[in-house]
C-alpha cells in the first residue's frame, strides 16, 4: 500500500493521539528548535508503520516535510545509507518519520509535549 503525500502530511500534523498538555505557536517552536532547546516531549507512540521501499519512503518523507517546513521546524536527525530519520515539531508534539532500508518500512511516531 502506498501512502499519498497529502494523507501522510495530515497524519503527521494531525496524528490521532490524545490532546497534548501543551501547545506551542509555530514561531515559538522555531525559536526553541533553532536555539537547540526544543520542548520536552513525552513518550512516543507509533502512529503508523508501513512496508515501503527505502527510496519511496525517502521521497515521500521529503515531500511531506518540505511542505510542513513552511510552518513548523523540521530537523534531520539521522542520515546513513540504511536509514533516515527526521523530526517535525508541530503545535502539539514532535513527529518523527523513519525510513529503514533493512526492514523496508516507514515508521511514524508522535510524542506529545509535556
């Protein structure tokens, strides 16, 4: 099954999880992340895990994060030949998208702010 970019974007930003205890406006998040002091997040839960070829995962992740980057900070967490992980700080929590070559999966996790 292939995730459509708009569906993935909606999933990342509006992840189906309980309401966060704290929300941040985009400009405050950008300042915190740029300063190296992003908001503390709670325990991450897997929102979606889907079999996907590594190259397709990377391309899909890039499209989604490029669109989200206009509003929220996005940080490259890991780049290696076998894995890519990026973090998106949305208003109510941090979303991580992981592409794994070894497992052939895209994994999306979300952790609400504390």
